C-alpha cells in the first residue's frame, strides 16, 4: 500500500486532515521496549500547529491514544495502533477547492486518480497533518535507538536564502537535545531570527517560503545496508519523499559533490583508538549503500506551502475553463520548521527497520 513503508518494521499511516482521527499502525516492534509517553508527547509537540505566528492557527493537542500494542508502558509484541483525534477543522474554507484545484497541491491529481471521490478537506490524506502519526512511529523509534547508543537529530539548515550553520563533523547527542528544546530549531539563533523574519514577511505578503532540513544519525555501526537498490540511501529517500512537500533529498555533499574533484570529495581512512574512521565525511556516512560508521548526514528540501493568499490562476473542473482562485483558511507561511521533527522521525523509523531486519527482529 502506498501509505505504508518498511520491510521488517511495517508502518502504515491512515486518516484525513478533517476526518474524525488520524493514526498509525506499527507491526514488528520488539516486545518489552519501554516507551516514555511524556517524552513522546514532547516530540510530537515540536511539530504541533498553532504555537506561533510562524505556523497555521489550527489548534490541535496531538495527544496520541494507543489502541493496541502497548501494555503497562511497554511494547507487547502485538501490532501497535495509535490515533490522534482531530478537533479544530474549518472544512468550509475548502469548499471551493473541490472545483478549483490549488496550484502546487495534490487537489488536481487526487481528483483525476479517484474521479472526484477523494476527501480533500484540509488536504485530505495528502495533508501535512498526516505527519503527526509519522512522529508517533518515529518518536518511538528514536527512544529504542537511543537505548542502543544511536541518536537522530535535525535542524533547519535554511529558509529561502537565509542559512543556519551546518552540523559539526561529529555532532554529539547533547546538541540534538539542545536544538529540540528551542522554539525555533536552529544551531545559530541569529540566523534563526533572520529566517523567522523572512517567514513573517512572506506571511504579510500573502505568500510562502520553503526551506532545507539537515538531519544526522550518529552511533550506527559500519556495514548496515546493501548495494544497488536496497541501500541506506534508497530506503531513506523512499520514506522521506513520503513527507508532504519534500521535493529533494541529498546525502553528504550531495549535489555539491559534482562540483568537486575526487581529491576534494574523497574521505581518507584513518585509525582512531583502534577503529577505522574517515578524516572527513563528504560521503555522509554511506558508501555503496552501506554505512561506514561515520554519522549519516542528509538534507531534505521542503517546497513553499502551496496554499497562499495571493490570487492564483487555476481551472474550474466542472466548467472546464480557466478560473481564478483565492485561498482562504489557516495555512503555514512556511512548513519547513515544523517538518524538522518529521524528518527525524522518518529517518529513525527507517534505520530501526534496517537494524531489526539485519538482526532478525532483535538487537
């Protein structure tokens, strides 16, 4: 199914933005794993809407309700299922979009694929609202990985032309925690202020901006993954592109590597305290689809929010003629800063899946 991913750890997302609830099912979690629900809620709160002028005014608690798979605070081996009740929908704001698809949004393609039968209120199943259940799965994965000394963290690397500092070569877990505790997820707060000003300026202009998220995973062993079509990059990319609005993914130097010479891009191998390491990490911790033992470093490009207040050209599906659309309702002028924990969540879930798969379901 298109709304599922994973090999050993099967994760499925269900629901619509303005339906009764959204949720996630997770099959393959090892039994006996303690889940700190307060920590999980703090993780979900990082993505939650309605907290500042930088995001949509939609108010949701995003409190998960576990229906199965969790007993006495621990996984029990059964498939885990959790839901988040929707409580603040303004469906009337979307009534015009049934006939006039939003430029840059899935309104048109969904109408074609399902012959007008898709529920597109608030974006329906294509909405960024569906990243909340993704964060349930990823938040649980992050806790399980951390107990094995594997940590995943991310920050907002850029908004428009404004850029944050990059991660250091070996980011410590404490740095991930410090970013997660901030109201705006950057390393350099001065750069973060410039990004926020850019977002608010776009909002004032009834427009939107995009951004780039940098994510790192540290503590992974060398040798995880496979060549060709089942490598670490392949598995991560496939899942990361499931995040609404992600339009590009790169690892290490990514596209910049095409502008370097081999002598600049190669990472020399060295011995450090009895372990093989590389002096640099232009490869982003992956060679031939297999982890090197260095941190995995990736970046995800998030497009500008398609729902903007400026008048836009579209078509009327019922009349089959050109039309003008002015979108009403509550929308994010930038979704990249709220997507930072989502990229962490998906990255953690994929890595946990690959580790469980390689260890036949156990650690």
